[in-house]
C-alpha cells in the first residue's frame, strides 16, 4: 500500500476572519475606512525617498497624492480576500500602517498574513509584533487554522527577519514566482502550523506583556524554543 498522510478530523470552522475591530494593548486593527484613513496614511508614508522606501516591495504605491491613495483604498476596502485592516495606536489613535488576511483557503484551514507596511514612526516598535499576534490569535484560535503563511520578496531582508522573529519557519524560495513592477520576484515562504502555535503564542505574550525591563529578545525566545 502506498503511503498517505495522517487523517485530519473534520471540524466546524468559521472559514473566514471576522470583519471587526481587533483590540490590543498597543494597537487596534480596524477594517479599512478610506474616508478616515487615506489622507492620514498618505501624509505619513510619503514626502521623502527614505519614507517612500516602505513601498519598495509592494505591488502598489507610492501614490501621487492623497486622492490617488483614497481611490486605491476605496477599491480594496470592500474585499474579503484580501481583508485589509488599518493599524492604529491604541492610545493616541494615530495611524501606523496596514495589514491584511489573504489567500484564505477555508477548506484547508489555511491563510496568509500579508500586504504589511508601517509608517516610519511605527517601525521597530511593538506595533508589528502585537498586530501579528492579534491576527494569529484570530487564525489559530477562532478559525482553527492548521497553517498560517508569510511570503515576501526574497530580497526583502527586513520582512524575512520579521517573519523569523515572530516565530515563522522558513520553508524555501519559489524562484521566478512573480513579476512585480516588471521585475523578477523570487518569493521567500514562511509558515507557522497549529502544533507550533502554543509555543510561539507563549513567547509572543511573554515579550509583549511580561517583559517590562526590555531585557528579553523575541528572536532569542523563539530560537530557544524551537
């Protein structure tokens, strides 16, 4: 008899992430509201070459002006895959960036976290970590996902480092995977599977909420626990 994979029990799963506000201690994620979000995010993500570098590996942006960004956000806001969310500071309500759930495969209990970008003021803060934590809680908790993916341009060193810091496992490079802005993109693939999640969840929570002296490195926690 030929080998086959282990049986996967059937479960009742919601299948889709909720279109709702996700509340954290440091950030709040809300479904994109173009009228509210576009002007603020445009101002924070444009204006100089250093700032606009955040668009380098995205398939869109930078935008010529706030009106163009508003039109783009109005087009993506109703979608459910990707489901775009605006990231805001939990205390000040300042806009910090955008993220999305995408590639949602309910039948396989799998999805991806992507379209992730932050304004310069939010980079190297708790924003990315808690945002990912809230999204992973939705995926592995309420949705009972078996797998959550993170993909990026293989040349995007910052995104690759972020994935590994958050606990994603590098799975390889898909060569000549896409053409983006008429340039080749090799794609680096990362994933967390459901058996990884309890350990990773504990590390994320420890670093986010029980690390008052800042002495603990999340990457060291993740590496030590593998």
